[in-house]
C-alpha cells in the first residue's frame, strides 16, 4: 500500500537577532521546493524587545502557510527548543526542518530532507537527520572528515544544531526519554567530556546523551546543506567563521542513502570509526578505537588503538599519512604513528615525540609540512626552550602564552 505524501514543516527559531532572522527568512523564500505546500513556523523566544517579532511578522512566505509565534515569556534556549519539538504533534507533521536564526541553508536543503525522511521515517535507530556536514572534532579541536563511500550520506552518533531534521516518532522517543533524564549532569559514560561540561541551558547535550545511551545515530551529508554564521547573541560575544562550511550548490534528482545495518561509513560520538576494531586481529569488543586521542580508553579496554605514546606492548603500528586518519588502518598502511597497544603487557614506549605538534603538522600538511616546522625550530631551539617553542607553533597555545607575557 502506497504511503501518503509526507508533510515536512520548517521551524525557524529566534530570540533577539532581527538581522539574522531576516537573512534566514529571505533565504528560505529563495530556496527550491517540490511544491508550494510547505508550512513554516517562526518561533521566537520572548526577549522583551519588539524588533525581531516585527521583522518576522512583516515577512511574506511564498511557499505555503506561515505562522509567527512569540512565546508569552522567556523560556531559555533549552525549553524553547523542546517546545518547538512539540510542534510536530501540534501540526500533525511527519517531520520538521529545524533552523536556528544564524543558520543559512543551501537551495536544495528541502529536497534532501524530503528524500532522507522517506528513507528513514520507519527506522527508530535514526534519531534525526543532519543538514550540516561536520568539519571539526570539537572534543579535541581538530579537523574531521569522514571516509568516502558511494552514498551521499553516512552515520554518526552525534546530533548537532546547525540545521537538522526531526522525524515525529523519533523525536517523541527522545522527548519521552528526556522526561525521565532531565536532571543536570557533568559526567556520563560514553558522552564526550566536553559535551558533559556544556551548560545546563544546552538541550543538545541531552540529545547527544540520548543517542549514546540508546545506540541511535544521526544521518550526515557529505556535502553540507546548511552553514552557520555564529552571529553574536546570547551564547557568544564574538562572531566567528569557524562553523562555516561549503554549501552544496546543485540538487540531485535522487540522493543515495545507506542502510544502517550495511553502512560502509559510521562514526561514534567521538568521531571515531568503530568498524576499525574488526580489522586488528584481536577481539573487537575489547578494542578502544581512539585515533583522535580524546577517549583516553575510558572504558579500560584491553586493546587501545591510538596516536598517543604509552608504555605498553605495541601489537601493530600504522602510518599517519592518508587522510582521513581511519584510512591508514583501513588500508593497513604500516608506520610508527598509530599504535595498537595491549594494555596488559608493559613495555618500553615507542620513540617519544610531541604528539600535538605531529597532529598539527598532519592537518596542516599542505602549508606547513613537518619538515618545514622542524627546520624552522632547530636554529631557534638553542635559545628558546622546547615546550615554549611548541606553544608558539600552536595558535591557541601561542595566544595564551602571549597573554601571560602581556604582549597583547
């Protein structure tokens, strides 16, 4: 029996940024839709000022019905987002595209969302669909790129908030879970440590925890359907381009989506590829895959695959040359920069090296190859201590160092 056509609404979330809300609404009018029956809800938290509400109320939506909702009193970000989730039930939508006011969509975002919902609406293991292509592992502050496949998307156990799609049944499952797990937390097994330290005003930390504890995943596109301006607002005092990513320019007639059971590319909440464990010749359930080095083998697994130098027996060693990192293990590229340790056998550690400098050189391999870094450091190393020189090579550490020296 053929299913009825899907109803996918758009929820625009704002607070006190009239220019941001105007930019997003104008962009939405210019995007591509398969029909003109796309319902739009602009949900504004109450900031006590009229400018944002007036800007949204003056907007004319050309692709369907439009409602501008102003909350009677301020809810705060977390409660406002959870309230927006209830619109799925209120309006009887099958799914909703959720865009905060500093997000900017690609013209094809709705077509991608529509096809993704058609693919995953009946799979309760899919907690949501990302429209944003994640460029960074925020736990360790390093670039992230997934391994490629024949599909247009891959899976990751990490929700995000820079453009996403909520499906009604899957969102209800999260809402029911949250009703029993809404207590504040600063530590949670399996959830990245930086996420646990986010303020309690964050709703996203709970969605991430839900995915980790329930074993659910988000669908991620290889080519981003949204980007983010990180405008100055309630949670940031400085506009930044760190979340800007290239937007997909051309829509596809048909996107290719993988099935979770047979997906060739899949990552956990730490941006690590758990499928690597099966390639190492040891029991996969006893392996901690930690190429980024952010986990520190928190589960105390016997075998630890990592770039960190530790005093245990090395069973296998891989290079750190192919990009992304997991390709070195997938292709079996031997070397001396990624190690599989047996943590139950003490041994002399691999040759010591500065891991932070190595990772920095790996991710800046085009402009700053390792050879140039070391050649520059040698003549100056006699006068400047090694650790101080390395701090200067690292942009964030250099900034902190100069501040302490009162040079800026």
